[in-house]
């Protein structure tokens, strides 16, 4: 009895604290924001809006990458630690293809004026397909025969990521490179709100993120394979006991999940750059998103991505200038809060 | 005396006599490094073998202890807080800070199991790394160098003393971990590893237990961190980056994830590989690929690492004193979803 | 697992190279630097026919010594370079510098003219053979550098070491050196200020410059040539970014400018949009000391926040001119002035051409992965390792190769070495750090591709910036140096340079 009552008060206190912790930053950003570059949102709505858009568009990319990770985990319980390496690999492959298509070799940085739409889309699709294939290969060679041994599989993917990262360093070198947006995207769009002009490239990222989300949702909810995957996420043994070819489904899911990582790499390489170390960053990003959102949940990946994107962008913009380097703490605090309240993530379920 | 015990004894004797047998470089650099890395790996293996929790946060905690010591004891450096404390209080406070952080991490992760636990602890380590990389008042990217070490084990004056001190501490750590595993606390922990639900229904506070076990392992890792800083005289965020975190996991796996002895065996193999792989001509710069391959092979062939291979080789001899169910059952939550 | 660590900014390390853009400024040491000579600099590739006064000061080409070997006790040499990590691709450039110096001045010979990393054979000073005992492979991290240093100095028992490559590694190595006073260390190409200014190890010598020195002269260009009065600075939030920015700030404020805003994105930033947004619109220009993997994302984020980049409103540090890197920046930055790392690949003096063609280009045909050797001679890595090795050799010559007695005499001798180096004479100050000629450069479009040219030479650049930096001042940081009008010894003394087309 006492335990029930005390846990209830504990929960109430917890919720109260949570409310304060969430409300304070919101109030700060909207009304106070002293010592920052922009000032509070009520007096500078333009910068607030831009930061909000930055956060949302960043979230779209986080979602694309994390969705692949969570799909693989949800169905196969495989923590694919090579996900970041796949991201980087996709970026590098697309880079090579783009540079070859545009010509003028010698590995020179391109300006978007030189790049047509097809010279961005084709590398995107090709890289995604190739990386999907690489993922599938890894799954068939190393992960197919030891299902259920989660830790062992995680270790195998770690080993693969070490090898991949070193080989990419050997082939592509340590200098940062980037993929060029096509000229069709590289322009500003007038949003007609508070005089905000926003770059179309980031809106493209948002559009792609939404499209991928919709496509995945449709696939999972409306197709037979998707239905099998959802069932498999719920109860793998039952699915295979019912005679469904679960191995084929696993293979497809791994292919799609890795392809998403590769696609994310192309986008990430376009808006930022590709260099050794990027793989580790994106693995971390995917992990954080999926931990927050819950493993195996697409909706969770979307929420997690949104939270992460908004947190990182608002922390960077609205912390007082002397404290910008604490922005990483905010990611940690976000994680800590979610874990304290929901140890399996917002939409997570136990194994 | 069993075969295990005699082999173990041989190792111990060789370790104690190492300054007489091996070159200075071997003793001061390679073997000392293997010893303190082994301590950190042992904290990981303790948690995984007896607690069923594979934690990647050990390196983060080891780093926090090291950075704390660096900040407290340096003086006149351009980096860090430069508090200029004496060694003894510095070490105590550094350990305390690391243990408190371990408590915090443990509390956050105590309701997560298996692979979730692995991922969350990995994120802890990486955030610790990023924290020290970005908060320039306590470290910054370059880290803190020129950290003083206690005079009585200074490397230049008494090159073997650090090795012997590390050896003694490693021995104590090993004995302590074996002992704790047999106390009621340790037995409860193993029970939680095997079946948390049943333990909870028996009235044990599972979450609290796991937090305390994690904190204890954090303390061990912190000890390793102090020794590391004394050995290296410097610490940087890259010491506890994703690479370093994975390295300790590699060590634990190579040695044997469910045997405490595996910690030091794995550390020795790793240190030697790291040191000599570059000299092999066709490997040269690509020694990371080699390490990745070795790791892959071991995981594919013998998931219980080298200690597992050893035990299979001498199969049939009594295993009474092992954490027996450890290997058979595997850490909870890592079994097939059921 | 070095490759899987978090993104590192490329610390110091000489990345620069590229040519130095010759500033066509009043030649005869006039202190009038009004940017009246407008377009001569930016538009026309300058084969400026101004009389560069330094004809007498221009170092002469160096002759090679005859090959020789020795029979006495060997001097064991270790070399530490980065073969992994962000600067791993420059490994062979580093070794090319070392081996070329050994071959040119100590009678050695490269083992493989297509692969510098294979080392050298032969070579001797005063009948003591120079034996290469090992080449360490670091990855830009201080821990790895220390581990490799230990391996070279303790396991392989080297007497002297050349290296490391990057800034934070060098601070760690300098601290190690302090604990081992009976061995001698010369830098490779690392440019962290603290290594010599603060650590002051009596047995660590550096013949290359630091990150702040590499930006000397830019403030002058900004104020007088480009007419900037107010500037913003954005730099990586760690020591090298601050040091690089500090060089510009000290220079620009000394010339009379004001730095009104400083933005410091943390390391591991991938999304610079918020930081680009924070850069004010009401400044005349922005100095960018964001390096490594962050430079391109920053430039893109800037364009996406504020529109196309006007190169006249930007200045960069050495990262903008790193060969292999700057080509990735794209034509958007053509026209921007940048700092260098003390080298000027297009300098038209006989010594500079000789260095590239008859020294580096003679001993090596190829430096992988880049290709032909001679064009890679002006790389900061090649040059840095070259001058440091040369300084070591000269010191050894002064003591006739005798390194007994705890190497004290050698260390004293190296401190007195003056190098008639191809890009300008180099001497050491009382902290054993280089005083040298720096160069400022400019990016431009040549056949529609981005290229770098040298525009000005700044003689006698020392580490203290006329007293701005010393052992007792704070290290460069977010607030230091402040923006004050100081007197810099080289303000207004920039010289024109003759460059090749």
C-alpha cells in the first residue's frame, strides 16, 4: 500500500518537475532570451521562425536515417552499429557518381550552378541502392545464422564498421568533401511570414523526409510485406511458425534500412560534408533518436527526430553567447528526461 | 591444483617478475597499459558476467575520473581549471566525482535491459566525450597535458614503480570483484541477471540493485582512469571517444565477455596488436582494419573470446568456482525475445 | 578505431601551402599601405614588376652535399607523422620533407623515390651515421602521438625525434620532451601556440610558425586594401580556432579595425545554420577560422542563411588554401584573401623554385597520393618537416654529430641555427620558436578552377605579436586577445612578391 502511495507522489513530483523543465526553455526562448544573439521570439519573430524551420528540416534528415535503424532493430533486434558507416559510404559513392557525371574530374568542388537535377537525383538513388546491397550482403553473410544473439550481432556490426571506416579512409582520404545541390534547389523561397526568406534546399530535405515517412507508413500498413514486418516486430517466432518466409522479410527490411542510411548520407553530404568521423556522429544521432522515440517504432523515430532537431538548433541559437558550448548538455538532458519517464522510449515496447 | 589455477599462477609470477624479464619499454609502456586497460575491461566484464548488463559507459566514467584528476592537480596549465591540489585529495575527489556520475548514469539506465542498455550506455560515453571536447573550461579538444604524478611513482625516477603499483591494484581489483560476486549483493545481482521478474516478486529492489552494481563498476573503472592519467600524464577527449569506448569492448570480447580473467588477457592481446601491427609491412597504415578483422573473427568463431577457447580446449575440468550460469545462460535480455 | 572518433577539427598542422598571394604594395618598405593599388592585386595575376627590396635578403639555392655514410656510433632518428586521421593523407608529404632534407644536407638517399615513407639510407654527420629507427603513425590525437613517441624513444631508443604533425599532438610531445631532457625534439609541422610559448621545453625546437603567425598581415589587407572597419570572426571553439582567430584579431585591431562579434561553433557541429544566422549583417567582413570538415558546411550554411558569398567580405585562414582541400570549396570563394602557413609555392625567387624542383623534385618523383612531387613542395607539411629536419642537421653539424653529455651541446647549437630557407630566412626566438617571413594569399579562378596566389610577404613575424602573447598572458580564447590598437612590428611593412603565373 505504502509503496503504491509513495510511488504515486513520486510520479506526481516527477511530472511536476518535467513540466517545469519543459516549460522553462519555451518561456525563455519566447519571452526572455537575454544575452543571446537574437533576443526573444516576441521581438524577433523572423529569427525564431528560421530557427524553428532549421530544427524541423534537420529533424527530417535525422528521421530518414533513424527510420532505417529502427526498422532493422524493430524487426530483427539487430543494433546495426555500421549504420553510420553506411551513411558515409552512401555519401561518398554519390559524390563519386556526381563528380563523374558533371565531369571536369580532378575531384574539385562543384558549385550548384554546374549541377543539374538529374545529377543529384541519380547519385542519390544509385548510392541508396548500392548501400542497400552492401547492408544486405552483411546481413546474409554474418547475421543470418545467429539470429537471437543480439549482443553477438551488435559486435559483428561493430567489427564491420571498424573495417569499413578504415577502408573508406584509405580510399577517400581525410579531406572533407561535399556533394553539390543541383541548381534547381539552390534558391530562396519567400515564405511570406515575417519576411522570412528560406533556402529551398532545406525545404527539399523536409519534403524528402515527409515523403519517406509516408512511403514507409504506406508500405508497413498497406502491403503484405509491411504487414509481415509489423507482425514480426510484435512476435517473430509466431510469424515464422505460421510458415511465412521470415528470412525473405528480414532480407528486405535490412535492404531498405541500409538504403535509407545511404540516402541519408547523400543528403547529409549535400548540406554538410563527408569526412572521417561523420559516420560516428550519425550513428550517435540515430541512436539518440531511436532511444528517445522507442526502438522499432516509426512514429517514435519521427518524434525523436523532431525533439533532437529542435533541441540542437534552439540550443545553438538561444543560449547566451557565453554558453553556446553547453548545447551538447541539452541533448543529454533531453535523453535523460525521456529515459527517466519512459525507459524504453516514447513509443517503445519491451522485447 | 587445477590446470586453470596453475596457469593463472604462472601468469601472476611472470607478471611480478616482469621488470626483471622484459625490457623497460615492455614493462613501462605495454604491460602497464595492459594492466589498467584490463581494470576497465574487468569492470565491464563484471557487469556483463554477473549482472547481465553489457555497459559501454565504463570508458566515459574512466575519462571523467581522469579529467577530474587532471583539472584538480594541474597548475599553471593553459587548459583546464588548474586548481593545483595535492595528489591525495585530488585522487579522492576525482574518484568521488566519477562515482557520483556513475550513480546518475546507473539511475537513468536501470530499467533498461539487454541491447537497450548497451545503446544507452554508449550514448553516455559519447556525450561525456563531447562534453569534454566542447566545454573548454575543463578541457577542450586538446585535453589536459602535463598532469603531475605522485613522486614516489614518477616514471623517470623509478620506472618500475608505476608498473608494480598498477599490478598490485589490478590484483586487488580482481580479488575484489571475485569476492563481491560471492557476497549476498553479488548473488542477488546474478539472480537479477537470470530472472529480474522473479527477483522482483521475491521482494528484491531490482532497479536499485542494478544502479548500485553499475556504480560499483563505475568505481572500478574510475580507478583505472586514475592509473591511466598517471601513466600518460595527459588526457584528451579522444581518450574517451567512440573509438576508445569500442576498444574496451573489443578487449572484453577478445578476452572473454563472461570471465574476469579475460579482461587482462584481452587487454594484453590488444596492446600488443596495436603496438606491433604497424610493423608488419603489408598492414602498415591499415592496422585498424586488422584489428577489426581480428575482432570479427573472434566474434564469429568464439563469442566467449579467448577464455572461451581455452575452456573448450580443456573442457571437462571442474568449473565450480566460475560464475557458472554466466556463460550458459547469457546475460538476461540478450536471449531471443520471448 | 581512430577513424570512428567524433569529428575533429583539424588542429594546427600545416595545411596551408598553396601559393602566397603577392600583394602589390609599395615595395621600398614604405609604411603607406593605402590600398590605392586596388585592382593590381585582385584582378591581374600579378607579375608585379615592383622592385622587391629583398634581393639581398632572398636566400640562395642550396647545394646538395655529397652522399656519405659514417662508421661511428649512429645517431638514432625517429620521425612522427600522421598516417591516420584527418591528416593521414599527408603522411608522405611529411616524410618527403624529412628525407629530402636528410638527402640534401646530410648525404643520405631516399630508399624509394616514389614513396617517401620508406625512409632513407646512408647519411652521416661527423662520421656518425644517421639511422632511421622508426616512423610513428599518429592520427591527430594527443594520446596516439604520445604512444607513438614512447614507442620511438623508449622501445626503439631514438636519440632525436622529428614531429609531430598537428597542434594538440605537439603540446603533448613538448610536455613529454620536458620530462626527457636528454633527448632532442624538433617539430614536424604543428602550429599550436602553447607548444613553445607556454610549455617552453628546453629541448623542443620549432622552425615552423604557429597558427596566429600564419595570419599576420591579413588585418592590414582587410583594413587598408578592402576597407573593412568592422569585422566579425567565426572560429572553431577550441584552441586552434582561437589561435588562428587571435592572429587575425591582433593584426586587424592593430591596423585600426574593430571586431564587433565573435561566434564560436563547438566542435562536432554539423549544422552551422544557427551560427551563420548569428553573424551580423552590419559588418564589413567576416574572418573565418572554421576548419577541417566544418568549413564547407559553414560556407553552405552561410549561403543558405544570407545569400551568395561575396568573396571580398570574407577572409580565411590556412584551411582555405590547403591543396586538396581548397579545391573542394568551389568557385564561390574566388577573390578571398587568406592566410598561409609560411609558404609561397608560386614565389618566383631562385631559391623557391630550386627548393621545389631541385630538392623535393630531385629526390622524389612521386609523393602519394597526390602524384608528382615538385608541386607538393610548398605544402605546409612538406615544408614544415623539411625546415625542422634541416635545422636539426645544422645543429648536429655544429657539434660534429657528438650527442654525448645528455645532448646539451646539441640543444644549445640548434637554438642558434639560422636557416637560409627558400621561403625566407628562419631563426629561433628565446622559446626556440621560429621567427620567419609569412605570406598572405588570395584565391582566384584560373581556367575556371580555383587556384591560390601569393600577394604579400610579411617579414620577421614572431610569435609574441609584439608582446601581445607571452607566457603570462592568457592563451588565445573567446575573449583574448581583446581588440586594441597595438603596435605590431610588421604593421605596414608588407612587401610585394614576384610570383610565377
